[in-house]
């Protein structure tokens, strides 16, 4: 347990290095936050692959 507590302290000190911060105070809220992050990541432009021929033509 001591190792995990110390790791957590270091993670908290370095929170600005992360893209997301999730607190684990409320399980339902934590799950909602994680699902929201997953959805956001799926929607990133860098992950977009045009599938329609019309869209492909418009994008060049």
C-alpha cells in the first residue's frame, strides 16, 4: 500500500503532464468521465478515415 500511496503522490505532483485528470471519489462519476474520454478520443480528427466516396472526393 505504501508504494501505491507514494506513486499516487508523484502522479498528483505531475498532473500537468497528463491529458486528463480523473478523481476517484464517486464511482459513477469516474465511469462517466472515462467513457467521455474514450468517446472524445474516438472523435479525434487524427483517427478519422473517410469512408464515403463523396467525402473522399471533396477532401481531395
